[in-house]
C-alpha cells in the first residue's frame, strides 16, 4: 500500500468511513459486512438495534447451510437462525476481494423490514412465512421460482418480490463497489487492515467504557403480565456483564438471545454517549447471560414480533436503570416503552400496521421529546397519513400530542401521542400494549408519565368510549373509531412550587 | 455595450462573473467584467455588487441570479416567517415527524428541522378522503375568523397544506383566493410535486414532503424579496437599465446543466465533482441529474415577485465538506466530521475561530491555491495555531509519546482525500471526472495522486463555475 500512516487509527478510521459510506446506500435497511474466515462481524450499520448482533448471525447461518460462492445470494428470516422476527428478511451475498497482494472473502448482508404481523397465539408460524436459510440466486441473478413460491405463501408480505428485487440490485451495486475498492492499490480494504480495525475498535471502545463506574447492581422490571425481568449489571476492568439470571418465562413476550444482546448494546451506547462501531471487536467488551427458557432467550417456535419491539425497549430501559443506579450522572426520566402497535386486517387480507410512539424521559439538561421511541426501531415512524388512507379503507382523524401525559418535573418528560383512526370497512384489530400500569418513572423528584391506552368508539354506540384491555383482538365495523394514546416520558427534578400549586 | 452577468449568492460568499468572459482582462472586452468574489460578512451584497459593476452601472444589462437561499432560508429562518394552514387534527404532524438526532441511541435526542413554531400553525376544518372526494366541506366562515388571527400576527405570507390536496385542490384554491384577495402571498401544497425535500429523508413521502416544500417556498419568497431589494439598491440610480432574472435555488443544478447538456449531445457525459467554497457535491450524468429548463423564472422588471424553484434536483452532498470541523470523536485522533460548520466564525485560517476545519488542514500544509476573494482573508499567523490545535487534539493517542503536528495534518489530508474518493468508489466511476469550484485546483493534485487510474480535468474557469453557470439557462433556452 502507498500510505505511510503515522498512526494506525487513521488507517482504520479511513476503512471505517469507506464501509460506512458504502453501506449507507442501503438507506432504511440495516446492512453488515462479515469476515467469514474469522466468523466475525466487520462492520454493522444497524438502522434498528435488533439487527446489531442478529444480522451478522443470519449471514453466518446462511453460509453454514448454503454454499455461497462469489455473487451467490441467500435469504432467511427465521428468528432462530439469526433473525429477529419473521417480518425482517435478510439477504446475504458473498464476494471475493481480489486485492493486489491477497484475496479474501466477505459476506454482505442486508435486512429488509416488512410490516410486522402481530398475533396473540404465541406461535411463530402465525406471524408470517418462515424462511430458513436458503439459496436465492447465483452470480447476482435471482432465482425467480423460489421468490415466487415465497411471495405466494398466504402470509407473505405485500410487495415482497418487488422489494427483494430492488434490494438485490442495490446489493449488486455495493458488491461491485467493494470489489473495485479492493482492486485499488491505495485502498484500505485489506484483510490485514480489517483485522487491525477490529483490534483498534476494541481498544478504542475499552478507552470509552473504562470511564464507566466499576461495580455491580441488580434491577428488576415486570412485564405487563407480571413476568419478571431481572438484570445484574457488573462493570469490571475490561468487560460490561449483563446477567439476566432470574428472568422468567412469558407466554406473550418472547425475544431471541441475540436481540437481547442488541438491546444491551444500544443502551450501553446511549450511556457512553458515543456511536460505538458495532463489530466483533467491540462486541467482545459485552458479556450477556440469558437463562434458558427466559423470555429474553426464546426458543423455536416462539413468536418474536412483540419481543423485537416492546421487549427490546423494555430490556434497554432496564439496562439504563441499572447504569443510573451505579452512577447518578446517567439518571434520566424513563421513556415510554410501548410502541402501541395496532394492526387492522381487512376482509381482503390487507394488513395495516402502525405504531404510536410515546414520550422520552427528561434529562438533567432538557425536557423529553414528544412522540419518539427512544429504544425502538427507527421504523416506528408513522406512515404518512395520505399513504395510509390511499392504501387502506380508513381515515386518520387526528395526530396530536397527548396533553397531560408527560411526567412533570423541573424538566417535563416528552408527551405521548393521541392518534385516531376511523374504519371505513370491516377489519379485525389486534393490539398489545406494554407498561400500561407500570408507568415511565421520573428521576430526581420528577413525576412519572401517564401510561398508554386504547379506546374504541363504536358506530352507533352513542359516543361511548370503551377502554380496551392491554392486549386483544376485536372485530370492527365501518364508522368505528379507534383512539390510541401512547404514554408520556418521566420528568426530571422536582416540579417548581408554582407548578405544584397550580396542579 | 451591455453586460450579461451571473451572480451566485451563497451563505457566506457572493461571486459575479460575465456570461461570455473569455479573459480576466477587463480592458479587452467592453461587455465583460473581471470575475469577483467577496465575503458577505465583510462586505454586504449591495456594496460588493456596486463595486464589482463599477463604471458599467450606467450601461445596464442582464444579471442572472442564483442563490442557495432556499436551503439557508429554511434552516436559518431567514426572511419573514409564514403562517401554515393545515387540516384540523394535523397541526402538530409536521413537527412530530421532523428528523431526530443523533441517529444512534442517545439519552438526549433532539428533533431538528422544525420548520415553524406551533403558534404559527392553524387548523382548518375540512377533510378530503383518500380518493379526493369531500368528507367535510370547507366553511368560508372559518377563514374570516382566521383572517383576524393572521392580522394580529402581522404575517403576509401563508403556506397551505391540506390532506389529499394533490388529488383535489378545491379547498386549497378556495383558501388561496380568499387570502390573495386580501393582500396575502399564498403558497398551496398542490402546487408542489412529491420528491425529496429539505429536512426529510427520502423514504418519508406523502403529505409531509409536500407541506415542507410549500413552507420552504413561503420562506424563500420572503428571503428572495430581501435579496432582490439588495440588488436593486446596488443598481440604483440605474436600476431601470438592468434586467434581473432569478433562477433555481440550487446553483449546482446550473453547474451541471452548463456542462452536461453540451456533453450529452455528443454522448460524452462524465461525472462532476464540485469542490466549491461552501459545498462539495457529486453530480452524476444520469437522467435524474441532468436538469432541463428552469422550472420557473421571472423578469425582475415585469414581475412583482421573483419566481423560485424549490423542486430543483439535489446534487449528492458529500460526507466531507470544506468547513467540516476536525474533531476528536470515538477514535483517539482528530478526524473530519460529516457536517459543514459554515464560515461563521469561519476556519481558523480566517483568524477568528478556535476549531480547525478541512480548509485549515489544506492551508496549514500550504496546499491552497490562490482563490480570489479568499486569499486576502487568510491570516499567515494562524498557521502555527492550526498546528498547535492539531497537536492538542492528537495528544491522547495511546502509546504515542512524540507527536509531529505536521504528520497529523498529512494523515488528515489523506483521510479527507479518501473521503472524497469514497464517493467515486460508491458510484464505481471510471475514466474522466471533471472538477469545478473554487477549491478544485487545490484538490486536483491530491485526487490525481489518490486515484491515478482516473483522469481529473478542471473545467474551463472552474473557480467561477457557480457564477458562470447562472447565465446558462438563458443562453440555452
């Protein structure tokens, strides 16, 4: 190589920027590069925290079951083969980097989030079509027969074929760019630099985590159904240990062990206040222990859609609680956990799925944010109203901040959102809420936010609003109105006396 | 002999060039002037323009103006802030959908790009269905009530964003007519097509995109009116001898047009790397990037307001910018950030700032070629301070006891060049790449060294690409 770098971090940072820029081309999709020879994640661009550890795992699972040569493509969505939930489909392709001095292989993995199907049955198959690791194409060409078979399955996502085709085209572009970069004699895309990048990441990450307070603490949280989530957080010299021993099983909330890892990782990133690179180098600093049969270590054929949403948020929120107990600098008002997901399945089979994010907790320096899920996937962004109304027989009547939902304090928490839907055709609604009764706590004297709820007003029901249970299914008729109120974030600091008087 | 001039007004710099300049020697061409650039915080647009035109003021001519005001007006809330009328129930919708930063998990997320304060957003009782049919008719009595509120706010510009107005604009048209008759300038969302917009990600479509564009237009109209006033002042007392044409909000659109259009006719298109003082961008010769005629333009003499084009194409902004700050992040070495800091307080080389930027690295290493209007701003004494700051930023490198600040600057220079090259890699570019912009000459040797397999060619008068390109739409019409 031409470069005479004075300091190794410049070379590894430059490699990182190259990978970052190339994978950014996938926009909303998470993407990852894996060194198959070492079975290590080289770079993960996780748009959603659930993908941090699961996407590299899915790529390696595909490689294990599908002999991938340069340009071959594999597909899978099985949560128990490196996935998160059935709606999240992974595509994996292999590429050989023909560098002037050596050649080496990479796996390029991309995850496509389709609208998730939520069920209360607790079984995986009810949530969609399950795709184990299987070949999908050779030399950049798709096997359309396989694609057609999957897309014609009864619970296959809408626009499946079109979306996969578009993503494969983009993967091919990035694959070509990576190969071209490998041929460039001045490029940093070299096996030796990749390996040093992982070492440098680990070292740099250790510098960051060494500022954490050493010690240990145990915190607990309860699910809406009463099941326990128990975490012992221990910070020693070069490790952050998340031990979930004592966490119970749950019939309604399930998530995979690797999704739990992602939840811990994102909470750690939030605490250290840095964008830690997600790769095998930095992953080594975390140790996550999840007991067998606990809801955070679900086994096939458990349904994982709720776990990959509200479950993740609950774990991250609990991890933050543990950090705050060890060091008051991390004390903030808690954020509303539930994404308040509701789905309407219309008579023709169309699935409308939407979330209503709650408020975030206030911090020492600023109030919380209205309607933003701190811990959840970025795909919880609501659909544009016009798109929803054009594609589905419903009207969104209003979307407003939920007055009075924020926890009071020196800084108030973020407000939840009130969203109303009016059905224009019969539909079956499914919903599941979390933290209805256990509200987002305030910090340092701040008050808790108001919990979430869903109300239904039936057409011809004389305006009576019926509050729904925390989860369930309900048949709706045209004219019925569904009001979703997400929870508010916790406040920070004692509310002012003036405010107390007025309240 | 009258002049035809291109005036490019950026956030911090303005540049003026003749459309038909073939030489910088003004004495040889009666209809041309020396191209000139000036730093707006030191000399305002009126003064700079008057001085640049000088004795030709009385001769008159044409001035083609393009400005990045569209981007800045929105972000910096320049001009008069408009009121926004929206379907009742969605008064907060735009604000709630603003991008949240940082993108990574943070305990203090912040929503950015909120276009308006909520007290300037008003709900209108009306509703259209997804197919454009009327669910709830607009009640004109509501507009009278709203009129009194707007009068109290003393706003004269209104943006209107109603749901599904693109399918049925009748309610928006009613509102527009009502307020237009009462002296308001009204922009309606059905007048704007879908596509990417400032402050929204590409995947966020639908009403939000259209509404943002409508608000942008309202902001920009006001800001452009101020701009036009400054130009009018500069041309006084010979204003009537000058024809002023306002063009697209994005100057780079014209840089692309100026170079792509003739090349496309010969089937010889190649990508452009624009390395301007305020912005680095890549322009690709595909159908999306080749602009057609300006969507709207108006003659300054005949029209009451300058037309604007906020639907201009979006050249791809690069991950490194001329004023990207050099900071210490996760890595234990100083590195350039992705966002531009602009020229307030400016690079350290200008003598006021304490934080080095990409421009400072080039200046410290003596790589900056002379740039008209910039060279005089550079303070030689600041070179030592830049190295000193880089030394301080690099002090934390573990295991390194002796640091040579020049070596750090050289590593940074390589990193900056790599960041530019990443864009070329992403698009698998090969063959010839044309360079334009005031910094193109400074970067050309670095790029040639980094990518010897590519041919980098400076376009004619690359330094003045932005001002010269302003005249192109009229010439090619």
